[in-house]
């Protein structure tokens, strides 16, 4: 569920003027909008609340931006930089990391070459098993060092994810998937 109107901030961050006139590319997801300009990537968390996440307030989005940087920087130190504000300046304009009052928060990252994303390598038939096995091991080692949660796992946790996906597709997915695909994705064999 959308909890706040972020149109003004999204429009500002979509404008080259936010980046000193440089071009900007926008990538939309259901929980974030990423703005790519030059060597910089800015990630805005959408003002949404779902069963599995809460980005419903500016304060909560700041907290989640800080958590994202804290959790992901150890695995990707060359990408994750910091958290920065979108500010409302004295003249009413918006600025990235300006002197005004913070109205929104962003994860600031260094942009990377998207041609090396695994999906793109796979499309070009350049994704080799010799790369995947060490990556899988690195991911497993990383997850082994994290705190374990037992309140959302196992059979009950998987059912919770499936039910949440189904609810999300009903609310937001009508323009993403046709009804047959939506039913196939959200109605796998039930776990109970």
C-alpha cells in the first residue's frame, strides 16, 4: 500500500538539474526507484507498506537506508557509499544533500558496469560455471555470519511469502502479469 506521495521528489531526482545537468536514467521497482547519473546511483525507497516491509514514513525510510548500507557495505564496499538527504531549501526547491530540511532519504552508491550483471552475461551466453560456484560459496559464507531469525522461516514462512506475493499481485500486479501468469506464479502447490 502506498502511504505518501513522493511525486515531487521523484520528479526532481529524474531531472538532469539534480545532477548538474548530466543525463539521468530511472529504474522503477515495487519498493524503490533508482536514479543513475554518471558514476552515481541514488536509491529512493518508495513510501509503501507491505506485510514484509515498512517504508511508510520518512523516518522509517531513513532507518532502512542506513540498515541497507550497514548490511551491504561489507559485501560490496566499492558500491555502497552512504545515506544522503533530499532537502527542501529556503527557496522551496529540492536539493540532494543541501542545507535545507531533509524531506527524503537516499542510499548513495557508486554505479557499476551493468554489462556484468549475471542476467546479461547469461543472455550473451557468457556466464560460466567457474564464476557461479565461487560466488555461491561467498554468498553462503556471508549468510553464515548473519544473525539467524526463526520467526519467519520454514513451512510457515514460505506460506507467508506466497500469500504476501498473492496479495501484492492482486493490488499491484494487474499491469505486470496477465491473469493466467499471475495465477501460476501465486498458486504453486500449497505447502500445507
